[in-house]
C-alpha cells in the first residue's frame, strides 16, 4: 500500500491538491465564460461560483473535525467522483442564461464533493514527514496547471463552446477520483484508529489564531485580486498590457511554493507570517492606487505569490501545532471563507468609495492579521502539540 511519505504518495496528494484547488487557477476564466457565453449577469455569474466556494467551506467545516474517523481513500475518491459528475452535467446544459438554476445546483453539489476530497487530502499532507515542504511543492504543481489553463482553456472555448470548460473541470476531477481510488496513501505510515479520535484534546488557542491569519490573507487576496482587470481598465491601461500581466503572474506563481520549501530551515514561520500581511497591504495599496502602469503591473504580478509563500509557512506551523491532521484538513474552509466573502466586500467598497479604497481596506485587514500573530507569538511557548503528549 502507498505511504504518504513515499514519492508516489506525495504525487497522489499533489494531484488531489491541484484538482481540489481548481478555482484558484480558473476563477477569472470561469466567471468570464459564464458572463460572455452563457449570458449570465455579473451578479449571477458571481453567485454561481460563490456558491461552489461556499459549498467547499461547508463540506470542509463538516469533514475536518471528523478527519480521524473517516475512511480517507473512499472519502477523497468519492468526493472527486461527485464533483466530476456534477461538472459533467453542467457541460450538458444549453449555453444560455436559461440554464442558470441547474448550473447553480450542480455547482453546489460539485463544491460539496470537492470540499470533502480536498479536506482529507490536506489533512494527509499535514501528516507527512515534512508538511511545509510538501505544501510548497503541491502549490508549484498548481501553478503549472494555472499556466496550462490560461493558455489552453480560451482556445478550447473558441474552437468548441463554453461548455468545454466544464468538460475540462469534469476531466480533472475524474482523473483525481481514479488516481486517489487506486493509490491514495495511508497517512504518515500510521495505523488508522477511528476509536482514538474522540480522545484527542481540543485545539489550543494558537491554532485558532493561525486559522484567523490564513482567513485574513485569503480575504485580502480575493477582495483586491478580483478587481485587478477592472482597476487597470479604470486607470486607462491597455487591455493587451493587462493580459500580459496575467500571463506573467501565472509564471511568477510557480516560484513561491518552491522558494518556501527551499527556505524552510532558514526562515521562521512567525517572521514570514509578520512580513506577509505587511507586503500584501503595500502591494494592494500600489495596485489599487497607482496611476502609472509599471507599479501596478509589478504589484499585480506579485500579489498572489505573497499569499502562497506565507501560507506555506503557516501551514507547516499549523501541522506542527496539531499533529492529528484535523486543523490542516480545515485548510479549504479557511481559504474559501476569504474567497467567498472577499469579492462581495470588495464590490461594496468599490461601489461606495472607488477602487483606491480597496488598498485601505486591505491595510485594515492586514492590521488584524498582525494583531493575531502578535497574540500567537505570546501563546507559542506554552502550547503543546495536539496529538502528542505535553
């Protein structure tokens, strides 16, 4: 049987991560296709994808506390299979606005399946011998998928129709379902003992503080990054230049996961945690307020990578604080809470105060993250890892 610490086990976990995080690389194309080809309004397209993300949150919130009691292989494979079937049904709907209701229902079902599979996958990543390193490397794999998506999906839509995008989603989920059904690894070589789960102690306050920091980081990313293209257009930048920024961003996103893995022993997770929100706030201010293209372009190209790099260090710290895997299995919920709420809050801010106010809001959220990290630093000396004796 495949072990999670083996090369094969890590490859399977990488496939699960990439399939489960498909929204991170496909989001702009996803919403754009629903609006341009299906004829959905901005609100309808946003609601459709938001409900998918919210369903991931719901599933992850339910699955994470039960992580030690679930059959991991069956849960992951079934989750991806459900998501595959739902996206396949979406691809069979007419490419028109009248398909809104069935498409929304299938997005909810797909989100529930994806959330279940991704939570168990992340929990198993947290139980490997080096969660920090593996989480960095699986994000490199996600970056590679992002480049292929940006390069290939628009061409498929042009040559066929917008439903081709959902066929690609279904194919990705179906491949993950087959691979995980056949080869999903056992966690850290440990014996799975469901009866031991109720005896696990409650997670310490430090774990909840870290979760709050991750939510703040992903909220800021979604709030500002969702409007990257609109900000550029409002500033009068050429569409071709903005598209180049997106392509460059895809390549830049290959770097932070690898760098985080390489620098694991050289940088403190808390130090990275403090610098992450600060840099994020500075980049958000620059992106949302610069009247000059180059500062806007540099800030936009780096914005997502800051979250990937910082989150990798925080994921590793979280895995050390809670060795049961329950906390890291809630990673999809942490990330998707921000992804769900960020665009809506950002839209309200833009409507009321303009694009420049997004940077100010990002600063306030970063201050909250820094406050949580300050409290976390005072907690760490007294914290014993969950799942181990003090």
